[in-house]
C-alpha cells in the first residue's frame, strides 16, 4: 500500500510538471494578441484541464507555473488574483457537478468581470485604466470562457483510462458525453469567433481613428498654410509697392491702409537699409517709437532683417518674442525693399500668436478636435489648447511613448494621462499634434463588446439547454432498456424476448452480448501482450544500465562505471586483507598524434591499446577502465603485488613493440605510455580517491623523467 501511494504521488507530480511547463510556454510564447494589452492566454485552460481530469492535487503545480509565467510577463497583480479565484471557484463548482463551462460562466458573470471592472475603476494607479475598464472586464471573461471550453474539449478527447477516477468530473457516461460534446461543438467556436471579431473590431476602430486624426491634421495644416500664406503674400506685395514709391508720406499712407485691412498684423514696420525702424503701422505707435533708445530701434541683428538684406528674398521666422514698443510672441514676415535691385530696407509684418490661437480655437470647434499643439521647427510652441497648459514660445519636449491600452498608437502624456495622437507637418515645417482623448479609441469598441458579451452569454445558455435536451433524448431509450432488463440481461440474452422493445434496442442488446465476448478475448490478448512487452522492457533497461557504464569508443568501463565497481572491490579486499594495485596509464604525446594524423587515427590508437590491456588483464578480479581522454586505469587484486607489477610491465613492453596499421598511412603508428602504480600490501584504510591520487603522483614522476616508463610505490600499512 505505501508503494502504491508513492507511485500515485509520483504520477501526480509528473503530470503536474508536464502540464505546468506547457502552461508556462503557452502564456510566455503562444499568447495571441486581441486588443490593446489583452491577449488570448490559454495557459489557464491547461490548468483547468488538469483539474477536471486528474484532480486538484495534480492541478496545483501547473497553476503555480501559469501564475509564475504571468509574473514574468509583468502582468498586474489583478491578473494573478483573478486566476487564483477562477481556479478555486471552478474547483468548487465541478465538485457540485457543474459542467466546467457553466462553472466558468458563473465565475465571470458574478465574480471575475465585476471585480476586474471595479479594480480598474477604483484601485488601479494607471490614469487610463478606468476608460478601458469595461472592455478589459468583458474581454477577460471571454478569455476565461475560451479556456474553460478548451479544457472541456481536451477532457472529452482524453481516453477514459487516463482520467483519474477520483476527480469530481470523471463522469464519462453516455449522456454526459453527448451533452458536453454537443455544447462544446457550438460553444468553443462561438467564443473563438467572438474573440476574433473583437480583435477585428479593435483594428477597425484604430484605422478609423487614424483616418480621423489624419483628416483633422490635414485640415489644420491647410488652414494654417492658408492663413500664413495670405499674410505672407500681403507682405511681399506691399514691399514691391513700397519699392516703387519714393514719397515718404505716400509710403506711410499705404502702410496704414494695409494694416487697417489686415488687422491680424499687430504692426507693419518699414526698416531702412541700416536696420533702423522708421515707421510703424498703426500710427499710434510712432510717437512712442520716437522716444525709444536707438538700440531698441535697431533690428539689424534679427533674422528676418538679416535674411532680407543678405538674400533679398522674403522670409518667415520661427516663433519669437518682439521687442521695443510691443513685447509679444509673434511670427515675423519680412520682404526686402529693392530699388534698381539695390537693398534699400525691408518691410516687417508681425503676427501676434494670439491671432493664431484664435484661429485654431475656431478650427478645433469646427473639426471637433480634443487637443492641438503646434510648434515651429525648433519645437517652440506656437499654439496649444488651453487644457494642456503650454505657454507660447515655450520649448515643447515631446513626452511620447507606448501605452498598454493603446499599443498600436503612439501616446503623449498630458496631465498624467496617455493620449493617442497623430503628428503632421505643414509647408513651413511646423509640427501639428492632433491629440485625442483615450475614450475615443474605446468608445465604439465598448459598444461592440457589450453587444458581443450579452449575445455570447445568451447563446451559451441556450446551447447548454439544447445540449441537455438532446442528451436526454438520445439516452432515454437505452436507460429504459437497462431498467426493463435483469441484472444478467446480457449474459442471458438468448432466453429474453422483449416484444415491447424496438428492433433497434434489441439489436443493441444483441451487439452488447457479442461485444462483451469480444472484449473479454481482447483483454486476454492485451494482458499477454503487456506481459511480453514488460519482459522486453526489463531486458532493455538492463542493457541500458550496462551501456551507461561503458565507454562507447573502447567498450571499457567509463569513469563512473569504473569508480562504482572499483569502490566495492577495494572494500572487499580491505575486508579480506588482500593486496591490491592500481595503475594509472597515460599515452605519451597523444595530442601530437591527433594533431599530426587526425582524431580518427587517435581513436584507432585508443581502441588498439584498450584491446592490448584486455588481452593481458584476463582475471575476473582485474578491472579496466578508460578514465578520460588518453588516460586509462587498472585495478588488480589477489595473489601478490609482484604479479601485479609484472602484468603492468608486460603492458609497457608490449606497447613499445606495438605497431598500428592505419589505412591510407604508409608508416604504422607507434606510441609509448607512462604508468604510475600504487600498491597496498595489506588492510589499508585508503579510499579509492586517495589511491588514485598516489598513482597520479607516480605517473607525473614518469612524465617529468622523460616518459615511456613505470613508477611504483608500495605501501605497507604495518
């Protein structure tokens, strides 16, 4: 009985380890992405399969592996907690004879999905989690139903003899099989298709959002280009007009009219060829202009003036701060005033960034965008939606990254929350960031998931009911047959005639009798085959055990095999007080043989020397082994040590005279050996390891003294 219990425990552990490894591999490498951070992980399905097939003891091990793999994937603690709760709940419900899919459905409807939703809304540190709480809760439930359906299908496909008889779910009656198979034939594809549809819907939503963001960015870029381009054209045309007008008063009048007609210019300024500000429009600034220090009236260091003077072409600046009378963030547009192609000054048009802000606020309202950020090519803010909190001319450091909730979208962190965004550029290399609330990505998908989840639950319940009715309809006549029969109905079938039974039922009964006889014969044959195979297996095990102790090249004992046998032999000789000798042999310059002729020739030398030792060591008490590489060992016992020494000396002499003929080599191979021997005359307490060390010291004496020799040390314990 203890042996039986031990064997059962070993089986539980082996099964648990096998399915534990499979569960970990499934979670780590075989998960199928579905939506955002969600993926179809089916490691838990294998845990449930082990639970319903082999019992809770065997299932604990794969559960630990599955949870451990989730930890390695840096999954939140909520995943581990839900997996544990799911396992415990399903284990409890199947003990109450719940169908495993029904048990899973109960858990996710009343525990798993509600708790997941509550956690993401109330306890999660991720600011985005509450936006995705419903989607994640629903998708986790679908994933759980898939795992339960997969486990149930694997259970049905598992041979009955492999199923533990002590599991609560080990009922493999015809009715239960028909019920489960009917239900799963519909439920498993249903849940799988639902998950695929969910993933497809997520991709569709992402593509739709990309189109929306791209369109909004294009419209904003066009509006910005049009606004800047129109004012840019005004500056260029006005500069050309001023180039052909020499009357100063007329110039001023033209400038004032132009500014009045284009109020988005907070000033239009004529600058002379030296970079000195001559005149402002509107006129109210000119009186104040005359009172300014000369250094504030010079703009010859400003990029818009330098470009106009040196390149004699129009120019649009990056966002910058004006100076002098007005101090405000602006975009400066300049165009040279040329007379006979000679630079006579420049016209400056300054647009307050506030005008651009007003423009884009109107665009945001029209396009229904959430947030917008516009920067120049040096990342200085030209415009930013007010909730973002960026100031004009502030350098915008893009805090972009990836979110577990929107892995296919780049995100910007705004006020501690990740927002999907789209980046575009206009013709002036301004960067336009169109930013959406995360809810935009999940809003439509949540509706799809809600409809999908309700539909799946309703269809599963309907399928379970239909499968139950179908199983009863099929098995009822068979149950009636058994109820109307005696206990020995099959064995006494010839004497029983039931006129009330249908022909099909009578045919079934007759075939049961025949099948019973065939099965009995089959079992006898199977038992005989098992006995024969068991005998063959035992013989093979003995052969394998022998092979494990042999060196494959020389057929001598390997190191571990020699140590095992030699250890017992030394103990025996110590007990009988018999002399023993251990010889450690090394082929001289064996590396040179390998380097000169190749390893195949070296192998032939090793095999030839092994045969020479076998020819000399014929006593049953002589133990020969290949100790490693070109090193061999011999343990001799009985008789006296002089006999041992003579045997070793013979091997040394014969090796010196041995010629090894190798195919394709014209000259035979010769080599010598060095031998270190440790002999014990009586009952010594030295261990095998100590004896080998002494022999090894003698061997190295031979090598130091020129090799091709024998060195012996004899120890008398008295």
